């Protein structure tokens, strides 16, 4: 697998993206762009690089297994952004770029002489995607922020977990990923507006706290009109039934979601209890919610009497919404994920055959792809990218010796 030609596939081919920043939220915006064919040039500090290069508890021959997910399809250049010469190199890259992605602490770009106003003076078309913990304005703007804090302060973590227990964190950096998706959405809207109006870019201000807050569904309006503060509800949802996890005979768990009247009627038939659909305790959405504990116990008694294979066969035969709770081993082995291309085996010179997540969503005419799993060396594309700016080999050697690249 070799480094791709820039913008060789996908709906974003021809889009030039400069990615500055590190770890998850900002770089994942760049990964979304790269997956769909944008030419993403990742700017890393010389000798250090993105810390994600060294993250993760598992290694393959000393190499992190997180880096190929975040770096795939990207090119890497090095630039010391604390050195005016490094700043100048990046400004030159930005003169004909479409997008800048950064997730530094607010004010950092301004300190380096690369405020939005200064960058738009050299490239009015530039869309500047700024990812941060709390946004570029407001009382908390100057604070550093990570996903765990954004999830907590937004109200998202408060409703996670079980009543009367400390609210647990998610097993992934959910706030970072959500913010990246919202930032990518904002970037695409800004590009659409730019290319159909006056040709000018704008700033996309994406905060982790607000991205998590945006996922809270009716929590705000419920509180506004009734004073209700939604509480953690464990494995189900308060007053929504049946929608929970239930045990099989083997002790594995399955999700059954049959809280819509017609779906519950189908579940009742699958259980050989069609009478339940007309039982006054369960005959409508509201009364099922009031009697959720009793109903869940009845369903659990039924599910634990059946092996998982028989249980799922019955649910499928009656067109009930269900799904087993899969480990990653089960996801990777699942033929549906394989056929959809969401789990792919890639040949890579550094990792050999490695299984990676596919590209989503699926586009019928211009699908995304995985051309390569990213550069192992910091600044691997220095000669190629900076050579396009007119720098010669001796220029690059001098800058490298000075610690600029």
C-alpha cells in the first residue's frame, strides 16, 4: 500500500485540507475528509508528532494500533509552529487550501499570527474549522477541554448509568467523535455556502460541550415546561417499554425494542402470549411505561428460557426489532458488517494484514475508500508538499537542521 496521489477518489477529490492539532476531535474531522478523497495534509511538530502516534494499550511490533485509524489517507508534513519560519510555511500551504482544521486551545492561532482575519487576508476562500472544549467565545473559552469533561458538563454523563450510582464514562471518547462529526457537518455547509454565493470562507466553531448537549433530545424542553430533570435509567429508558436488554439461556444479552404498539403486538405473538397486547397494563405506550418493571420481568423470564439462536429466530420470524450485544470480536466476524464493507482487511507494509473499520456512509456513485494507512514517519511528505511550494532539497535540509521541519 503506497501513498496515494492527492484527491484520487471520492466526492471530495480536489479539496485541499490542512489539518493542525492533535489527538482525537480535530484529527477525526480530517479523517472524515480523507476517507472521502480530500487531500489532507497533516501538520505535525518535528520530532514529536501527534501524541496519538503513541496512544493505545496494545501494540504491533512496537507500533500503536490507533494511529492507522486516525492517519489513513493523509499526508504528513512537519513544521515548528513556534518558529516564525514554521508559521510561514503553514501560511504558504494555506494560500490555496480550502479548509484549515485546528483544535488548539482558543487563542493559540492568534498568538502565532494566524487569526481568522489574518488567514482570510491571504485566502478569503478558506473555511476555518475550530474545534475546542468550550468554543471560541464565552466564559469558559480559555479553558482546556477533553471529551470526558464535555460529556460531564453538557448533561450527557448525568443521565448515563444506573440510579444511585456514580455516572460512568463511556468506553470511547464519544464527545470527541461527536464534535468531529458536527464540525465536519459545519465544514460542508460552509463550503456549500462559499461555492454558491460570494466565494468567501468562514469560521466553523465546534465545541465538545455543545456537541454533547445537542444529543440530549427532549431533556431541555421537559425541564422547561415541567421541571423534570431526567435521571439515569440503567439499561432501559424511563417510561419507554419494552426497550431494554434481556438474558438468553446462555447468559448472553440481547436488546429488544418493541415500545411501539404494533411492534409490541408482534413481540407478544413471538412470546406465544398474544393476550399481552390487549392486557390493560400493556395495551398502550403510556401504560406500558408505567408498568415497565413488571413487563421487563415477564420478557426476561421468556428470553432466558431460550438459547440465543432460537430466541433470535423467533424475534426475526415475527419482525421484532432486536440485536445481540456484540463484542468487537463478534462485530468483526459478523457477515453483515463484512458484506457492507464496514470491516475490511487491508494489506500494509508496516502491519501486514490488518483489519480496520470501513468508510461510512456508503455513497452509490462516489464512495470513500482507504488508499493507505498513513505515514509512519513524521514529515514523510515534506519533500513532496514543500517541494510544490518551490523549496529545494538544500532548503529543506537547512530547515530540518534548524528544527523548523
